[in-house]
C-alpha cells in the first residue's frame, strides 16, 4: 500500500482534530490508500494519524454515514466496495444534475468562467500524461463542481458536495483506464459552454456521464 508523503501532519492545521482526521481518512479512502475491503480498526488509524482513538471513532461514524465504510460484526469498520446498484444510483443522479448544470452554464458562463474551465482542462491533460491519477480525479471533481457553480443554481450547488465525494471515489478506482477518455469528453463540454450552446452542452454531458457509468461498471467487473 502506497501512502502519499506530502500530507500535512494531523494537528498542524487550525481545525478541530476530528475534522482533520476526517479529512485525511476520506482522502485515503478516495485515493485508494485504504482500498475497498480494507479493515480499518481504531487502533490502526490512531497509529496512522498519530492521534488518540476518540477523534478516529468520531470520524469513522461520519464516513460510515457517508457510505464510505461499513461496520461489520467482529471486523469493525471495513472500506465499502461499490456495487452495480450503488453505481447505477450514483450515475442516475449525476445525469439529472449535470445536464441541468451544463445547460445553465452554457447560458450564463462569462469569458472568465470559460478561462477557468480551460485551465482545469490543461491541468488535467498534464496530470493524465504524467499518470498522476489522484490529481486527475481531483481535477475531474473540480471541473464538474465549477460547471455547477457557473450554472448559478444554488440548489445544484447545495446537493453536490456529498455526491462528488462518491464521484471522485468511483472515478479514482478506475482512473488509469478512464482518464484519457474523460479529458477528451470534458473538452467537448467546455467547447459547448464557450459557444453558448445549451443543447450541445447538455448532449455532451449526457454522453460523458453515460460513458463514465459504463467505465465504472466495467471496472467493477474487472475487479
């Protein structure tokens, strides 16, 4: 198991200790440092993070509620393994949310908004070429969340946080195969937003989410 070396030490940020542990635990699950099926005991996590068991216990309760871990008899916390039903539900919501966001973004995007999206595309291109798939996954989320922000619809923004935690996780599990295709699909979406073409933006998003769903299910079968 490879753990990235560039993380901040727990306790070094001006956040409640539980929140720091929670953020780090989420990151390690989503990045695959703690892969699906991995057992996460309080003692093990406390040692990994250099903290007591109390903030670990609190963080585990939250990631359980978020669907990242499950509590099993005699084993304790185990990282969840996304199944076909979970993936289907996730992408059904993505399709509805992202097509609306793309259409609105195409109607409302400013030149500055488009420049921001182009910068994210360029960063994703570089990360893809460097096979830095953790960074690709982060940029994938940033781009989709930026489109939602550009849409100007506060309801879309309010429900996107928890959803995109899971989008990032599912994407990261198959990023090595998915990244080049995702980047090309994002270009078509941003082109449509820049052109101010809501129908094309909606179509590009619908095709992108459908392709991502197929890739996620294929990765599940391979696993």
